[in-house]
């Protein structure tokens, strides 16, 4: 529905014909009435959530090492003072 509205808006039409408006409204009503699928009972059963959780766990486990690398790189950079 959003694509249809964007297409209609970009077309530059000043007045839309009634069948087009009715079609867009019908699609909007259909989209609203269609319930999204229920979430899985076990959040880890959802592959996207499980993958994101593994990524976050990996970042958390390595945050200290990442901080040490950032500190080492920052200390190795030559200090440049801005002109005042």
C-alpha cells in the first residue's frame, strides 16, 4: 500500500480518479485487518532473534578486548593540537 501511495504522490496528479482512491483505501483496510503472525512462544526459536542474540553475546564477550585495541590505536596516534 505504501508503494502505491508513494507512486501516486510522485506521479504529480492533482486529482485522483475515484477507482484509484477506492483501490488504495481497500488495500489499506485489508492491511489493517490482516493480523500479523503471532510471535513464537520461545523467542530463541525465531532465527533472526537467535542470530542477533549471538551477535550481542559475542560483542559483550569481546568488549574488553575491543577497548584494549582502541586504546592501543589511540595511544599510537601522534598527538596533533588544534590551532587556537
